[in-house]
C-alpha cells in the first residue's frame, strides 16, 4: 500500500488522528522526494515520483 499525506499534514500526523502509529502500521516509511526545497509537493507530482521509484526497485 502506498500512502500520501496532505498539504497540511504528513502520513504520520494523519494516522495519529485515527489513533494509529506509522511505525506500527507500516513496514517502512520512504520519502520519494527528499530535500524537495518546497514545503509541500502536489499529489500528482508525488505520485509520479513514487511510481518511478517503485518501477526502478521492481526492475532490480
């Protein structure tokens, strides 16, 4: 499962609202756009970046 945050909150914060902890619910937490240089990334940009990374990982 791939999760995306919102412009106001990241995945850990969103899960916390529901009473969940990202460390307990997810096997790993991968930032596919590290050091992005902006406060937020649009979901469509994050989706493209994430699918690209997953595609590369799937080829190895």
